[in-house]
C-alpha cells in the first residue's frame, strides 16, 4: 500500500475511534476540510485545511523542496538500489 493511502486509512480509523478530531481549517476556520500531512511518516499528525488553503500549503512546501508527496516519490526512486554497498575489490 502506498504510504499516503496507509496514512489516510489510519486517519479515518483514528477519527472513527475518537483518537483525533476534525477541526475547521487551521488557517480560516472553514468547516469543509481535508486532512493534510506535512510528514507521511507521522500519519496521525494531521493538519486540517480547506481546499484552497490545502493547495496553498502544498505550493509552499513544494517551493521549499519538501512536498510530502514528492518526497515519497523521490525516495522511492533512490531506495531500491542498495547495490553500491557490496563492491568487489
Ligand atoms: Zn482555509
Ligand atoms: Zn496535503
């Protein structure tokens, strides 16, 4: 399962169990929110943002070079090659 989907699954379960609660948009208080993760390795650290502010946050994160979605793709490209470790002399 992709990391993002796993995180979203965890969030919806945590919401159902009352572990975390949905709030209004962290920026403007709009009650129509989407869950956002700055870091998918911390799936329960959700930031609730309305659609425009959610988009805005991704734009800003991307500009800073730490868009969580892009980071995952980037890491996925680099990780599956542990070949350089065992080098023949
Ligand atoms: Zn907002
Ligand atoms: Zn997001």
